[in-house]
């Protein structure tokens, strides 16, 4: 028998869906009467909500477990440790064996977290990595107070099986939450303080309920009073239907931003990645998006050093970047993941070559981000104030194009302020408030 935990701390390591799961787990703990602890070392129960996407993510979990135990030990405490998220799904039994944690719970089973904690209290093994057919969402407590910008998972899982990726294994097959449940949760989020909702899914634009697509959902959410902004992420090029593209042209609350990963500019590598689209398909698609919304900010993900990637393939990636002019983008070195087809490919790119390509790619992406920011100077737009800045009187918010904007003045968190973008830095903008915008 261990003492039942009274305080909790949830730490999320992964994508936005992982962050959303972390929020929902915190709500579950609060609904049990537990209170949040300020940090991991001071909590009776620490939930590490893990990510399995790249190698270092997994290693970080083990070093975190060690550090939390050490810090808590200095205070004479032995916290209960629960491993959640995608590493839990992929390596549940191994984590129990290697790190002797108390609870392991996968991303589709975390509604059972309170029961698992109760099992751990009485000293029973508490591991649940099931992927039940009935979704966890109906078993979660209502949304609590949220910030002005909230996440809402509408779709989970992936059927695409890109050859490098663990997500189809850790998150399971593609499922869409029902239309009505999403609309209800969106209304609850707005009631709880959200002005902006980002719809989340591993392939969010594959969302479908009985023939209704993501654009239908967006058009419905657009009518919720008090909801000023809608975003969605992450999309797959093959699920980018005309209805969604059209929505970018005429739904005012749908923000002019599209994160559409491409991974590589080389059709040959895209084929080896099983991306099921080529370079030109992607470029043509983006032309169609720009045609309806010329000011749209585009974003992407890239992997450098996929097995077999030659200098010529990489040059294709750089030229695609040049053609796109991304407003921002993420880029990663290829990391072989156990159990994926690419992990057995032999034509590995040496680490030093990967490093060098990543540097060149990031220089190009940084240049384009700065160019986008510079081109925004002089624009008038709304900024959703999300938090306080570092300087006294300074607030930090987001432009419609997802740029971070610093502004001075007496603005409250959650305000939508009309600003002129007055100056551009490499990663953020400075805005000057013009006048408040009515809700
Ligand atoms: N579902 C989204 C993103 C999934 S993971 C999509 O398909 O676009 C987020 C990003 O991590 C991917 O877009 C990819 O760029 C990167 N990633 C995934 N697996 C990786 C691996 N094995 N090595 C390096 N980067 C990887
Ligand atoms: Fe992974 Fe590809 Fe699915 Fe994205 S589309 S989650 S990269 S398998
Ligand atoms: Fe990571 Fe799982 Fe998200 S592997 S990127 S937390 S879906």
C-alpha cells in the first residue's frame, strides 16, 4: 500500500495533440479532488506525457524520471510516476522493467488513469495500452477554465504509414470524433474563456463524419458566438479537399495560416517515404490555396537525411523551399524508429552530412521567415493577447499569420487588439495598438 496521491503534475513532451491529452489528464486528476503542484519534484503524482517521434524524445523520458526522483528525494519524497503518451504506447513493458515506474497508460486509454493510480496505490501492476473501440472522449470530465487559445482534438490516428513514422503504431488507425461532440466541446471551451480554437488531428483534414468534412465543421464553429478565430493542424496534402481550400477564401474566422508538411522536395525520396504525393502535386496544391487566400502564411515540416537522400535530392528540397517562401517551418534530422520500414533501410546518410544539410535548410527557412515578417510590416491586423511579455507593460499575442507579436499597453489576456505591425524581428513582430475590436 502506498499513500494515495493528493497533488499532481503533468508534463507534456510532444505535439499539440499530446499537449491536449496532458490538459485532459490534468482535468481528470482535478476531478478526483487532487490539486496541481507547482513543479514535478513537489508532486505526489508525476505524469510524464511522452513523445516517441524521434530518438532523443525517448531518452529524455528516462533522464527526466531520474531527475524527478533525485529532486524529490532531496525533499524526502518518493513520487508516484505515471508514463503516458506515445512512448508508453510503444514501450510500455520496457519502461516498467527499465525505470520501475508505477503506471503506464497509452494515448487511447488515459481516461483510465484514475483507476490505474488506484491500482498502483494497492501495489498492483498498472499498465493500460489498449486501443478500445469506444473512444475515451465521452469518459473525460468537462473542460475547466482555459486560456484564450485552446486546443480541441477532433481526429486521431493515422493510416498513412509514412515509412519513417511511429504515429500509426502509437496512435492507431484514423478515427474522427462525432460532429456534435466537437461542437459541444467548442462551445464549452468558449464558455471557459477561449477566443481561438485550434482543431487538432494527426491528419486533421481527413476528419469526416458521415460525409461531412473539416470545412463543414469549420463553417459550423464559425457561427459560435464569442469564438473569434479558428485554426487547424496538422494536415496531409492528400486530404486537402477543395471544400477546405474554399473555406480559406470566405470564412472570416478561419485564420490565414496553413501548416502542410511536405518532408522533402525530391519526388524520389517522397516515394521512398511512402508520402503518396510528389513534389509537383504539393506545389500545385499550394498554388490553389494561394489563389483563394493570397496572404496565407504557409508552414511545413522537413526531414533531412532520409536513407538514400543524395545531394541532388537535398537540392530539390532547397529549391522547393525557395519556391514556397514559408512563413515558418520545422525541420528535423531523420531518426530511425524501431518497427518502422525505414529503420531497416541500409543506405544511411552519415550524421555529419545530415548536420550540414539541416544547417543549410534551417538557414534558408530562417531567411524566408524573416522575409515574411519584414513583408508584414505596415499591415494592420488583430492580435489575440495570450500572455504577459518579459518587459513591464508588455503583452504577447499572435497575429492571424501566427506570428508572435509584442505590444505595449493596458491590454488584458484574451483581448483582440487591432494593431499595426510596426517592426519585424527574425522570430517575432512588434505591434502598435490602434483601437480595441468589438467582440
Ligand atoms: N501527421 C503529421 C505530422 C506527424 S509528426 C504529418 O504527417 O505531417 C511531426 C513531424 O515529425 C513530421 O511531419 C516529420 O517531419 C517529423 N518526423 C516524423 N517521424 C520522424 C522521424 N522518424 N525522424 C525525423 N523526423 C520525423
Ligand atoms: Fe506520420 Fe505520415 Fe501519418 Fe504524418 S501522415 S502521422 S508523418 S505516418
Ligand atoms: Fe509525439 Fe505521439 Fe505526437 S509520437 S508527435 S506525441 S502523436
